C-alpha cells in the first residue's frame, strides 16, 4: 500500500530533507545494532552492560527519529 503512514494518527508529511535524515538514522542504527550483536557473542564481556547499552542506544535512535517525525501524541 502506498503512503501507509498517512493512515497512522498523529503523523504528518515529511520533507525530503527529513526523509533523508530519517534514513540516515535508520542506517546508523542498523550499523550499531550489528556491533551490539558482535558484543553479545563475546561472553568474556559483562553482558549486563551490553544489555544496558543496547536498550539505551535503541532509546537514543528512537528519540532521534521522533525528533524528525514530530508525532502529535504522547
């Protein structure tokens, strides 16, 4: 379906600059996600801190995307 985001309440149209920024964030998040997966495989590392890092990084990337999308809801 084309333009599905238009059916989601609280979101507006994004400019080309905003779309580019959103895609840059998504690309960087994927890159960082791969690094986290590598760290998770190394059982010599303190996995508790890896989990904390993973969660905080996910929250950071979500915050960055929300700064662009500017949803009109909580």
